[in-house]
C-alpha cells in the first residue's frame, strides 16, 4: 500500500470543507428561490427524467437512501408537487409522478449546481471536465461507507471514470 504525505490529506480535507461550504450556501439559496431543498430538486428531476417511477428507482437515480427518498416524497406529496399511486399489475408497487405544479417547478428550477458553476465548468476543455468528474467520483468512492467497512480492500469500480451521457 502506498504512503502519502500528511500535507496531501490536509489539502483534501480543506478542499472537501470548501465543497461542503459552497454546497451549503447554494442549498440555502435554492430553498430561498424555489422552496425546494437540493434533495427534493434532485428527486423531482429524477421523476421528470424517468417518468412514472418507483421509490427504489429514484433512490438509485439520486444516490440517496430509500428511507430518505420516501421521506422527501411524503413532503412533496403533502405539498401537491407529486402524486403516488399503486401499480395496476402489482398492488405492492407504488409509482410516483409529477403533478402539473411539480412539472412547472422542474422547468423553472435552476441548474443543480448553479448557473455560475455551469458557466465556469463549461469553460474548461472536455478532457479537464472528464478528469474532474473522474477525480471526484474516485474521491466519493474512497469516502463511501463500503470503502470504510473493508479496510485494505479495493473499492469496487474505484478509479473507473463514470459514464457521462453525451
């Protein structure tokens, strides 16, 4: 196993704190401008993209735990933003769809990371963008509970760049 300098770990920790802080600020601005949390917006975008969908599929789409997705859906349903209904083929399966209000909210919602980030990110060349996506994905894999539960074992898919739709 390779060794690293403490300064490398310190630099990663500082960068992560900056990312978390920027995300917190963006999340507060998002709630103020749309009335939606980041998780709610991600789930609404998932419903819009996937169509009438199950909670399990939304959990996988958003990379959010199933209990959290259900809690978010409860809130969105209470507000009339989504509707849930049982499948006609299997009554155990519950599907979710956007209401008209929910569809309008998705259309009006800002970009997930904000327009200024999108503008700066798009200003990078494609190779650099792919490099950043790959590095952040690897970093997330390293931080994942699966990686922490198996010390000394490689994380499945670690280092593999995620597939980015074109």
